[in-house]
């Protein structure tokens, strides 16, 4: 029996919550909609989504606003989960919320770098107001990057960003973003090591695979589209994945894209590059994660909570993709190419 996690209560609650996820029948219904208003009206009638959409005017919900609403829903679901854990397990679940702090920190930094008005950014925030340790009121009042960094004192982000300058954010935006994501996954895996050995192995399987997929996308795009040295690509690869350091190095230093693709498919044991384009690569990676997490034994383990969070995150990305497809007038078959649920 786990002293820090009441898995009977958690599993009972999450089996109920899983029923709120969209079924194949629901997706087929969604794909018949021709306007965003129809799509939003459908979500407003669904338990869970309805609470977060009820304040929105159907005809006024745009892609960006919908993304914010849906991300806040995931944050809300993670927050509800926290109450079923204590000790190192509660710390681990709370750490999952940091990814939404990072989302908002990036919003503020980009606005400062581009000298945009940041006073109105709050309506785009998705972080947990109950669990964050970031003083967002100070950050919004920042006039430059130095003031922004000063406002992070006392948070887990300060040490990694304290040397950041205005020029760094303006000219090397990806460095800042990668630093934040490296910090997040380091903290997450550090917290995971305090779980039971069996639960740590579950985390390694699920989150380790997520890290592998993010690294593969990073290496692919950094090599193909940006003037970034191989050494720098290695430095900014995320830690904690299941692909070994030496294997990751082989991916970074692959002599051609064909070699890179062959090695990726070997390491992941999946046909990754059967689709073309960066967006579809991301969907392919999400599909690999989706299929893999359903193979992990969920009985009396951290697997079911993690699976629910990951599946909900993937569902939301699919919902956003449907919104985009409707706005651009794509037909059903074209929209399906961008959805994980179809694979």
C-alpha cells in the first residue's frame, strides 16, 4: 500500500473522468461541423469543457481564445488530482503544472522583447493561480528583461534565467525557451526519483518517451531550418529521455536526413516519417505516445493519472486542430490527417 497515494480513490475518480473524453462517435460528429460556433456549442454541452466555456460568446471564440480556455481546463484537472496525493507524490503532480507557468513566462518575454504592451496579457494566461510561486503582477510591470528576471527571484526559474539579457531574448529566443523546458524536465524527473521504484519506472516509460519525442522534433527542426551548430543542438536537448546519450548524439551528428530518420525509427520502434511536414511529425509523435501509454500497466500505479493527463492534452491539441481546419474550410479527410484520434 502506498502511504502517499490512495490509488483506489484515484483510479475510481479517474475512471469516471475518462468518460468525459471524446469517443470516436463524438469525433465523427465534430468533423461534420462547418462553423466554429457549432463546434463550440458542442463543447459547451459536454461535462468538463462546459464549465470553462460557459462565459464565452459562441460566435466570438477565436482559435487563440479557445486554446487558452482548453489549456486552463487541463490545469484545472491536474489541480483536482493533487488532493489525492501527499508527500513526494503531491510534489510530483504539482511539478506537472510548471509547464503552464513556462507557457505564460514565454508570452511575457516575447512581448517584452518585441516592445509590445504586456498589460493585457493576463487574459491569455493559463497557469495555476493556486499553485504558482511566480509573482505575475511583478512580471507584467516589467519594462525590460532585467526587471523581468528580478521578478523571478525566489522561484525555480531564477537561477537558470538570471544571466539572460534583452539581446538574448531578442536574438536568441529559442535559447530561453529551451532553457525553461530543460529545467522543467530536470525537475520533473528529480521529483519522480522520490516515488516508489515501480512508479519511477512508470514515469520513465511515459515521460521518458515524451522527452525522446520532443528531442527528435528539436533535432529535426534545428538541423533543417536553423543555423545551429551540432554542439549547440546537443546542449539544448532535453535530459531524462529513454534514448541514451550516445544514441542521441548519433541522431544529432547523423550525416543525412535519411540516416537520421532510420535511427529515429530504430530507437522508437515505430514508423515515424510516414507523413510529411513538421505539424504532421508532431502528430505522429503524439500518436506514438498515445499508443505507448495505453500499454503501461495502470493497476495501483501512477500510470492512470499520467495517462489521463497526457490523453487530455492530446485531445485538446486535436480539438484545436479541428478549429483550425474549420476556419480554413478543410474537408473531413484533410482535417483527419492532423488528428491523433484517427490513427
